[in-house]
């Protein structure tokens, strides 16, 4: 998402506007929701078919579209949708955001004295580290409840352009923080679960929406601004194999498993075509293959980008027609309002295409109840300010941060700290007492903040020095930091980044700790007399190999951008009130990786001929600082495999070629895949002395056919166990879904031969045969 337009002046103005919002939260707003078909206020509207909630959505939409003039229709193609007073339809703002809480980054949401803030959950990258699908969906439910509550008092809309389900392909990407990480399985499960939480109504009516979610940015979008290469003119050159097995699965899951109401196309080109102007990506796949029940929206001013930045069309009207004819239904921005009439006059687009687009938009609003009259008379009509920032919601934000925090290193005798044994705790670092840094980007005004310093001080006496003026740490105050560290019983260093280092429109060049942070950490560690805990607050991974190798640095924690309750959650983990169970959702690479691998090379698979090492744990062949899925606990968990087959046979028709000649794989087609499943059962036991949760990650390593991933996440489960407690965890494996790979053309194939299943240190060999 952009703050409208790639024009530099617009960006500057929007930055100023965003800063204004941060400083001056209260705004004037009406106290009633925006809705159509107000039959109470205008009884004549009761005679209009589209206002009759007892009819089908299709019948109502068809009736509404027939009543509109072409100029009126065009007004409904843009995010700031027009009004038609003669039909009782008010203006509606489509653009609202809810990435990890109701946010003010879209014009559809405002905070005021009536609702001064909303629950700000951890940035998505940390929530995904919990590997807890139930948590993903629960957060979505809370966010949608708060959104509905704000809608009822005129402070928010019903359509939210979240979640971001792009793959965190490269550690430098500034927006990686918004995503669930680098793995297609985890990202797919997160996306579908968060969408369900946002959209599903409490009465179980599948035809209705609580709020409408949107999965973005479709597709292969993960370069913002790297060494002057901008997302607006970047052409992502992607193989069909990489597209189908890495970039597309989260969007497919959003539609097929989450039933998402919208997909947003991205700024970039894919293989030479703008995504918002590619009928193959939009009309054929999203609408045709996946059967999207909803609308396709452009990223903001993407159609302008097609014309002005990419120079893909000769005229603005051609850009408007290209988007509509490719499958775009809604334009974030004003391009379609300005140029659709001209495109129609020039016979570049038919009115039937415009009808299709607004029909999809109206159908979404009808599923939301926008055309059902006053929402206060319907299912969520009783929600209001009292339902925002409730104690339960704020506690969930703290719990989400707890579950996501990852313990990366822990020397015996370091963590957890025993509060009664700590007479003085030195707290050092530029992120030790921050507020807004904790909530990342696409944020809203939080209910309140608990900084790391405040969280730690609640349990022990602390001495605080920032060590650096800010995270850029151009000049570290080393002597001040060393002085308090040398006398304290323990030291907590809270370092990392913020939005000045990594964000939308800003990719990193280096992935080391910024400025002199590493020097500060090393110097403090030299003089510390007790445990030294390094806490990294960041969206992307950091090369902290120096800290891994330094025995004086006894523990390392990654806390992402942990949300409004981040400081409390950090203290919970440090003092052992909560046993950490987070796992890294992305690989942490060494700086040497980004020194030699251009961010713009999209290939996932390694190329030995050019020494290209590949990307993500699934393909990367080089050294790591920490691997995907890494995460320690204060307890120890053992696995025992109880049930898993050694052979799986795939039925083939008698005359199939592979019965006569040796095949490396067979097509994963429906007729031979139905009911081809098996179960894996394993017992997980907590053999330690502390209760805690444990994330069970099931990986598979397929045979080497079709340049397959060397390892791939098949599924995951989170279990909570008391000391010496045990539980059986079950996975149901669909052979054609979970054990298949994509060939060079993107076709699904089941590789024949030995597959290896990995669970922790366990390995199980399974042969797939015909």
C-alpha cells in the first residue's frame, strides 16, 4: 500500500499528514455509522429491490446496477466511492487498514475522544513466530470486533486491506515485518486464519461478513526501495515453478480456505506485465480458478504507476481500460474516476465490464450489511466504545507477544532471571524505553504502552542508560553504559531497529545491528559481572554472529516489534513468568549473504553454476546465523514417533506409462489423489521442570526430482505441557497435497522414492511407490 501516488510531493505531504495524526490523535467525527437504505429516515427507499435484505445478494446487486447512470457507476470504481442521494446511497471510504489492530494509516479510520485508541497487537512477523493458528484467528476476531465497534460510531469502515501475505524472500525487505515470514505453509495458514477471524460472523451465516479482509500484495512483491530500485518500476522475473510453489500459495489459501472478500494486486511487474494489468493473474487465476467471492482492488495508484512510472500504456485511458479488462474491480485512488469515461468513449472498455466491477463491489458491501439499513438494528449493533481496548483484548496483546518471543541463545545459569536474586538490573539500549517502535508500521493509536524498561522495572530495581541517541547509533555512549553494567547483577541490552531502518519504501542494505550498536554490546559484555541478555527488537533478522560466539553474552532474545504490551511480555519471559516457545519464521543470514546476492534476483532455487546460494530454508545452501524454526525453551521436550507408514502406494491405471518405464514422479491429479492420506502420531513429553508450550514442526524432504525443496514445512501444532506431562500429536498427511512438488512448468507432481519426515531430531523414512 502506498500513501497515494508515487509522486514525491505526494509522499512528502502524506508523511507530514501521518506525523500530524501521530501528534494530534483526537479528531472530530460523527457519532453514527455510514450506511445505505435508511428506510426509517426515508420510507420511500423501502420500495427499492436492492434495499430488501430478504432477497439474494445477486438479485439486489442486479437491481441496483440497472438503476445507475454510467457516470454514477464510474463513481463506484474508486476507493473514495461517490454517493447517489436519489437512491439513498452515501459516500463510502473503502480504504481502512487492520494489519495487527485497527489502524489510522487508511483514510477510513479515525480516532477521537470517543475512541482514543484500539488494541495494538504485535507486528505480524512476531505473531507468526507463535506458530499458533488459533491465536491468529482469535486476534482477527478481536480486531474485527473493535472495527465494528468503531464503525458504529462513525470512526471506521467495514473493508480492511489486511493481511499482507507476501513471502519474506529477502532479509533486507523493509516490509518483511508485515508478513508471516518466509515459508508458504506458515504464511498460508496465517493468512487464512486471520481472514476467518476478521470475516466470520458470530451467527455462522456464511453469506455475511463481519468485516471484509483483503490479502495483498498479489504477487511476487517484495522489493520496495533497494539501492534506488523502486517497487513502482521493478520487474520481478519469476519462474513458473517459483511462482506456483512459493509466491502464489498464500493467496490461493486466502481465497480457497479463508474465503477472503478481496485480493489486492501489487505495484510491480511480473515477467514484464503489471500485476494490476494482467488478465492471466487476475481474471483467469483469482476469479476463474480460485473463484474469488469478492472484489479485486489495486494497490494505491497502481494504475497511475502503470502509465507514469512503467510507461506500459500510451494514454491514461488505456491504463484504466487495461486494469478493468484484466479483472480490477476497485481502484485505490482516483484514476478510474478520472479516465474510465474517456476509455469508454474511445471504445477501450465496455459498460458490461464496468457493471461487472461495481457488481463485485456492491456484493461485498451487501454481505457486510451496508445496504440493510441502520446497523444498530442488526447483529453487531450493540458494539461501541466500551468494546474497544477491553482488559481482555489488552491481555491478548500481551499473550500474543509472549507466544511469539524467540529465545535464540541461552547459556546455563542465564535465563530466566530470578527476581529475588537481582538487586540491580542494568537496562541499556536505544530500544529500551521506546513506545511507538514497538507497534511497527500500519499501526493505530494503542490503548496504552508498556515499554521494556517499564516492564522490567515492575519486577526489579533497574538502572537505565540508552547507550545511543537513537537506533542509528552513530555515536555510542559506551562509558556511561559500562559504568552501570559493571556494578549490576545482570544486564539487559535492548537493541535493534525501528521504522527509520526498515519500513515500507525503505529496504536495508546491511543486516547487521545499526551503527555502533555491536560495539556497545561487546564493550558492555566485557565488564558485566553477571548474565548479559541481548534483546533484538526488529522486523527482519540481524547478523549477530558476534553475540552468538561471545560467551559473555549469555542469552539472546528476538522480540520483533512486540505491540503495545511488548515490555510486559518481555519481562514475563526474562523473569520466567512465561516459558518462551516462539520459533523463527525466517532465516537469519550473515552479512556476507547480502553482500553478494542482489535483492532483485527473484530465483528461489540455488544455481551451482553461478554460486547463487538460493533463498529461504527451503533452498538456501549457505551458512546461517539462525535457521528457520529455531527457538529454545526453559524446558526440554522429547519426541517419540508412535505411528507412521514406511510405504505409501499410489494407484495407477493398468496402462499408465509409469508401469512400463521408470518414472521419477507422477502427476498429482484428482482421480488418483482422492482419499490418499495417512496419519502420523507422535508423543511429545516435557522432560524438564517448567511448564511450557512446545511447537511441533513437521518437515518433509522429498526426493531430488524437479529441483524440489531440500526441506519443506508440512504442518505444525502447538501443545502445552506440565513438567513430565506428555501428549499425542497427530498429523493427517494428504499425499498429493503435502508430499507433492512443482515441476518446471508449475505442475504438481508426487515424487516417487524415499521421502524423509523430520520432527525435531527425529527422522522417518517413507517410500512413495506405485
